[in-house]
């Protein structure tokens, strides 16, 4: 458990340090993301981004478990 918390903390620090470059990635604006704009209402659901992030995280976890 301690090792997991240290790794997660390190990943958060690394993500914060690289945020200027990470924010330029097109995540959240991929084709397939749902964005509905109406008068006084806006709905956004990044379904394609969620699937892509899920696949990447699954592959990374699979690699580290081997």
C-alpha cells in the first residue's frame, strides 16, 4: 500500500510539472466526444477521451504487472 501511494504521488507530481505540455494535447476534443449547446444549457461528455484513457491505463497496468 505504501508503494502504491508513493507511485501515485510521484505520478501526480510529474503530471503537475508537465502540465503546460499536457494541456496542449487534444484530449477532451476528440471526434466522438459529445458536446451539446442549447440556449442557457451546455452538456459535454468526453466519451472517446474516456475510452482512450481507459485503454492506455489498462495497458500500463498490464505491463507493470508482468
